[in-house]
C-alpha cells in the first residue's frame, strides 16, 4: 500500500472524535503521554505545530503522522 493511502486511511479512522486542530492537552490524551513530553516533541519539531498562533495548536494529521513514523 502506498504511504499516501496509508495516511489517508489512518486519518479517517484514528482520533475521529477529535477536531482537525488540537491543543497540547488533546495531543497528550491522544498519545497517552504527559504535557511536558508533548511540549518537548513540539519544540524539537517531531510534531510540527501551526506557527501563526501564540498558543500551541497542532494539526491532527501531524499527530497521526508522528504515530505512523513510530511504528
């Protein structure tokens, strides 16, 4: 299966109850990790954030991509 198809299928299935853009608290719940770890992942660029806001907002697609890279 091509990588693009995998991402599309994962996006439709994973975290369907979450909005398309999530905050740190929601990322923490999605990944089952603490907020400090989420801040570290965002700071290092492992999970890219949306740069246009003062608060940290992350596209749900970036969280799914991070998970797929880890498996």
